[in-house]
C-alpha cells in the first residue's frame, strides 16, 4: 500500500512538473520558475473561484431573466439564442475569473515565500 502511494505521488509530481503529459512545461519558457506547490495552490484556487463565479452567474441569470439558466445548453429543448448566450457569458466570465485567480494566488504564494 505504501509503495502504491509513493507511485501515485511520483506520477502526480511528474504530471505537475510536465505540460500535462505533453512534454516539458518549461520548454518554451512560459511556465519557467513555477514550482509544484505554487502550481497546486493556483489550481485549487482556480477550482474554488470557478465554483463561486458559476454560482454567481446562475444567480444573476435568474435575477435578470426570471428563469434558471440552461443545465445542458446542447439539449434540443434549449433555444439556440439562450444556449449561445449562456455559453458566451459563462465561458468568458469563468475563463477570466480562472486566470485572475491563478495569477492572484501565484502572486500571493511568491509574496509569502519571499517574506523572511
């Protein structure tokens, strides 16, 4: 059991140190200097932020349109206009929030690490 746990830990480390299986993350220099701890914190922050932003979007949709947002925009029961509107609005806002949360958490991590 301990050996399996170590293997899982090694695979997780390899995953976060690589470009998610597609080669070195530092090969093109985009992620140079980002460590495993910083990456995991940014990932966890992005997941939490995504959840909160989606909840806020759903509340805003209900307040503005007096109905629930589509649960499955690809369903034939959802009008094209509504599906595209929900997809565009939620995609843009959630995407921007994820980027902002990753950058903010990375900045906070670096600030914390540099404090004596």
